[in-house]
């Protein structure tokens, strides 16, 4: 019976910590968009990436001073 006097306050403290963590997560936006990042990785980009400059060709800025 003495264990109940210890376990009930510990359970209430644990419950308070869990509720606080849940409220913090909701307020900080942790649950805003759960599926967006998972779908975004599968989508192609609309425009192709720009080609890298050819190091063999002189740049327009190099010859001008």
C-alpha cells in the first residue's frame, strides 16, 4: 500500500511531462505537414539544373579589366 503513495505522484508527474511535450510539439509546428517531405523527394524539379561552366572556354569577365 505504501508503494501507491509513491507511484501515484510519479504517474502524475510523468503525465504532466507528456502533456507539456505534446503541447510544445504542436505549438512549434512539428505536426504541420507530415506527408509533404515524403512526397517532395519523389517529385521531379520543374526546371532542369543549369549546366556547369566549361573551364576550357574563357569567361567574359576574365579578359575584361
